[in-house]
């Protein structure tokens, strides 16, 4: 008589030999921890390869805020660069907007990530670039609209930092949910040119920044374009990655906050697939 | 099982969720083993737990935790003993003594 193993509760759809811990958003597939890691990392690798995001020898800056998306991005890019020998020279690039009690704390997280993942870090501050910090601005103009304002300067500061680092490429942690949300916001605002730009995986703007520096040589891309927030958060949770999770103290949580909740509710109601946006 | 029994539950908070719960990462608590609904009573489910947490543990802004439907607000992930609650029956899951329930916010920061 053969001994039968105790049946596994909710067996993994891939290996059948371990308990599933995640139900995937796209497919409903249920995966065990190891299969989830494998599938998550491989899908990002496929996005990178299929879209030809990098060339061997590229110097790539990871826009790092200390938050979940960019922390997972830094971890996974480092891992894939080693696993598949992309030959990338990775650096972390952080922007210090000068927000006491928020950015100073999140930058501590980025510094730990620098040590944990052994990736060099450059911090560029608004104070150095523009001569003022967000704390100064808020004192002057109050709290209204300063997140939109801050966002415009952050994008430009990233470009300037990329020039200082002499990188070919900036990658950011925008995920499928963020992109769907930005699309919705641009539709609400009627901003069509931006709609096109925010949905493309790789952009190369031929624009100059405010000080006339050509930034057109630097590519920007979003390796998480097809990755869901739920999986990014679950990956960070199971891998015990060190990330910062406090809302910016100046964020009124207005437009983007409502767009996000609206979108999550829509998704819940109609099980809309963010993937196809 | 008598009506007065309670279950020992370990609650964990992560991804910014702890900010709503006194900045605690872990809370060991006891919840009633049965909840009353009209004349009947039933074994405690996650739905009951969420409502119970909102009225017993939540220090501020309950609307950031519980939605109008009595579930957690969209954007909050729930794990039951280390697994996605979507694999465990979500709101209808019946709590067992010693269960570990994790709440993770996905909404904070990028
Ligand atoms: Zn498996
Ligand atoms: Zn995000």
C-alpha cells in the first residue's frame, strides 16, 4: 500500500505541490510563493526584452522615492541584471524636494536600499537646483495646488540629475494601476497630448527644460507598465523589502486620490481589466 | 461552544495601514466567537471582524479603512494566515482561534 500525502489546501496552479498564497488580478490564477516570485520577475524580464528597453552597457538611473514601486523596481532590476546579464550600470536617483518630516524620512529608506542592493545613489535637491525647497514654497503660496507644481519640478529635477550622472535612461516605478489612473485624470481634464505620452512605455521627448538644457538624449521608461499594484505590494510584503509608506504631508489627496478610488470602485463593479487601457 | 466565547486573533498592519491603528504593527486581540444578526447568531466572519475593528480599535478616519459596503476600502489587501483572502472566501471566511490577519495598504506613496 502506498502512503498518500496529506492533500494541500488551495494547491498552486503551476506546481501543484505547494499552497497558493496569491490570486492574480489578471487571470485569477492561484500561485504559491515561489511560483509567484518566478512569474512576477519573468513577466518584467519579458517586458524589458520584448520592448527592447535597454542596450548592453546602458547606464540606467532608477528614479527612487523610497516608496513601494521604486523600491521593488530597484530590487527586481538588480536581480534581473544579474540573472540575465543585461550588462546594465544601475544607479539610484532621488529628488529631495525639501519636505521636512516626509522626504527626509523617505530618503533614509533609499539610503538603506543603496546599501542593501549595492547600487550607488545620487540625491538632487530642489534647493541646489532651484534655490528653494517645497517647505519654502508652501510658506509663500500656501498648500493649494502645490502637488501639481511639485510634480512638474520633480520630473525636471530627474532629468537634471540624469545629466549629472551621465545616464542614458531613466526608469520609474509607474505601474499598470498608476497609468490607468493618469489616463483617467487626463480624460477628466481633456488633456489629449499628455494622454498619448503617459500610455507609451518608452518616451524620448525632444524638449528643453526651463534652463535651456537639452534633455532629449535621455530615454524614460516604465518597466512596470503591465504590472499590477497588488502584485507589487504582495511581492514587497513577502520579500520583506524595506519601503516607506507615509503620505506626503502637503498632498491634499484630492484629484489623484479621487481618481484612484473611483477607478478601484469601477474595477470592483465591472471587473474592468486595467491591462487593456 | 457557548455564546460568550471569544477567539484570540493576531492583527498585523503594513504599508501605512498601521497609521490608522495607533502606529501599531501588531495587535493581539480577542473577538466574540459569535455575532448576532436579528434573532440568529453566526460564527464570526471577516466581515464581522472589519466592523468590530472599526468600532473597537480604529482611532481615526474610519472611512480610510471600512467602505460603505462593510468591506475594507478598495486598495487594502488582506491576508489570512499568510494567504490572499481572495483564496479563503474573503468576507465570508469564518475566523478560527489563533488566526493571523494582515491588512496592507497599497495607496501610500510610489
Ligand atoms: Zn507553485
Ligand atoms: Zn503607485
